[in-house]
C-alpha cells in the first residue's frame, strides 16, 4: 500500500504537467520545490520501497526495545538477589551479630550500595520503537520498582532487616512476573515458546 503525504518541498519524485496540448510526463525533479510562485501544492507519493524500509526500521527498533527491556529485568533480578543475600547473611547468623559488628555493618553497606545501583536502573521507554512491535506484543511492567527500604549500617534493627528482606523478595517476584509476561507476549505475537522457556529457566 502506498502512503501519501502533502508537502510543499521534497527531493523525491514529483508530478509536473507539460505545456497545453502535450501529454503529461512523469519527470524526476530533485531539489525543486513542489510549490512556489505560479505553482500549486502537489501530492508527493512515498514509494513502496521507502514505505517498506520505514516499516523494517521500526521493526528493528521494536526488537531492540524488547531485548533492552528483558536485559533490564534480568539485571534487576540479579541486583535484588544480591540484596537479599546481604540481608540473609545477617538474619541467618546465630548467635546474632551485634549492632556494630564489622561483618553486619559490611552487609548493610553493601545492601545500600546495591539499592542505589538498582534505583538508577531504568526500564527503557520508547513509544516510537513500540510502533514497530506486533499489535499483540506489549512491553509490560514499565511502572518501575516498588520503593525499597533504607537501612542504616549501624542502627538498623533485626526487625527492620527482616521487614526489608520481605520487601526485597516482593520486588524480585514483581520483576520476575514482568519478565515472564514479556516472554509470554513475545510467544503469543511471534509463535513458539523457546524465549518464554528460557526466561522461566533463568527466573
């Protein structure tokens, strides 16, 4: 299908009319305005090849967006798993660490560093790239992570650490659900289940 746009200036092919009594001739006019003094605006046609190329470019950008989104979810899972490990290192210690025990403080500082890292990690958003996706394929879960707790390296209580562990696990489950939903959407739109199966194995 050929798409058409109205233009007053274009380097692509335009239609010109010969002198009265002569047949109409299609001549390539480059760098010549389609309208100007003594002429009227004409309809410029985008060639089928250009239309196809535009669609291909959008599809490529859409595919990149899907890959970037999945990679972001994977990185979020990795960071949340590390954050959970820091908290479990405290909770599973018996007898419990003292409030100022160097190892306990190190766990909490590492937790805080990972929290800053994951908060700086944004799920990509690109409405233009999304136009190149199949109509049944949606990029889910772009609302961001829930707020993660802040824990002081020397004053956080064991109860606060335990509550933070629950929040981190909830965030991990949410990211996993987003990633699986993305895989399912790809499977539905494109067919096959290899991508979805791979994501489920990694989650």
